[in-house]
């Protein structure tokens, strides 16, 4: 059996969602699989600064500007979401987090 025949057999036997996913890949609509986060969900200010490669003072300015939301775990103890820091590192052109309705 040729490679093409094996490919056709695999496509015909696949569930519809897999077929749709394969079609998106072949059309170039999918660039990268979603990254799986490793490590803690929340970071302290020093760890967040280190992850971005900036000083703590610069990191605090980024947080104060609203580009990363801080989370108060208990009075005067702040953390940031690792996903927010990684998002900013991957897409620095984003100026602010999407605003939520309060």
C-alpha cells in the first residue's frame, strides 16, 4: 500500500473534528499548537520581572500601567498570572488587558 493510499484511508476513518482540524492545517490556518504552561500559575513580582527580563521597578511600572493585572492574595501581597506575563512577552504590542465589566 502506498503512502497516499494510507493517507486516504486514515482520513476516511478519522472522526469529523479530526478531518476539520487536518483541513485547517493543510490550508495554513493553524500556525502553532497551544503551549502548555509549566510552573506556578501565579508569580511574585521578582519572578515576573525575571521572566520578562526587566527590573522589578520596570515590572511594577508595567503592572501600574495596566498591561498586566495584579492579584492581591492577602493584604499587601500581590502576584501576577503567569499566563498574563507570557502573553505580554509573546505580544508586547498589546498595550492593555481587555477590560472586564465590574
